[in-house]
C-alpha cells in the first residue's frame, strides 16, 4: 500500500513539473507536438529510472562510506551526463531504430534538471538504513518520471488544440502556453488532498 500511495503522490499530487517546477525547460520547449512530447516522456522515464538507480547505489556504497556526501551534486551531475552518453552509444550500436526514435531527446535529458532533482530528492527523502532503500528510490523515480510524461503529454495535447482554436494574436505562442501551464498546474492541485 505504501508504494501505491507513493505512485499516486508522485504522479498527481507532487508532480515533478507542475508542483515542484523541475524540468520546465523541456516541458515548455518540447511540448509543441504530441509526438515529440511522448518521445521525450518515454526517454525521461528510461533515463530517470536508470540514473536514480545508479546515483542511489553510488550514494549508498561510495559517498556515505567515504564521508563525502558534500560531493553529491557534482557526482550526480557527472554520473547522469556519463550515463546518458553511455546509453546513447549503446543504443546507437545495438538498436539503431530505437536510437533514431529517441533522436535528440537523449542529449536533451542531460540538461533536464528533473533527473538531477529526483536523484537528490531520493537521498533526502528515504533512509539508507532501511532495507528497501533501492526499491523505494526506483519506485519514486519511476513514479516521478511517469508524472513528468503525463504532464508533458497533456500539455502538448492542449497546445495542439490551442493551435486550432482562435487565440488572440497577442496571446499566441509563449503567453498562452504559460497561461495553459498555470491552469494545468492548478488542475493538478485538485489532487492535493488525495494522498497525505
């Protein structure tokens, strides 16, 4: 039951984009078309789970035993960047079709602060002494990534609809996108009392 509540909280209540405001750059920049938003969402799910798993292991087995937790942010940035590069190289060699499908999204994820934010949140939120630290971190990262994907896909669908509807000339583009993002964030606030 604990994991179900964590999933609901991460996807709806504490959405990484709409509640914590992490990953806003790809949220606004890649959400013009639903197809690109889905691609970005899938890439973020894959990379966020993998990055959080690796950074959690590094945190537990390297940083904490050596007493250098203060290097966490720098270490996590380097790990995420290296991990994205390795995934890109491996996909290029083993699955060129998947590499082509993800395209520009993999390098974009390197600069997505949501990935780093979730990796750091895991170290602050969960107790290392608990036996299920790694499982909790993976569930939390997967749920946060699903929340990111859901938010960006809904937002992309709304932006595509706004292109069809007559929007006043002064509101076209960024202004209506920001207003729509704000309304979407307020809509997600309706889930606030769903999970404590």
